[in-house]
C-alpha cells in the first residue's frame, strides 16, 4: 500500500488528466519516446498521459517540462 493511500482523502495527492499534452508534444515536434527519455519516464507513462489516465500532478508536470515552451495550465486539467 502506498503511503499516500493512508492519508485522509482531502490530503491525498491530487490527480489530473492532461488533455492538451499530446497537442503540445506534437507542436514541439517531439515523439513520445523523446519526451519519455527527457523526462525520465517510460513511453508507457507518456501514453497513459495522452490516453487520459488520471495521474499525480507531479507526474504530468515532470513529463510536461520535457516539452519546450509548454504551458502547464493549457496541458493539465483537473481530473474528476
């Protein structure tokens, strides 16, 4: 069990989706593999982001930082 799952729900890490991630990546001319390598993630994590998986805000932020000129506010949406 992860430590965060022991926290009360109002104190657990916020998870988001990233509806604009793929568009930002493509606009920067980067492949999923390139973003994964720069961010230190597997291609599978990048695919999860682009497929709308709800992920921890830090995961999306770290992956987004690999995209030059990214605007995290346009990439990340609060997940439901």
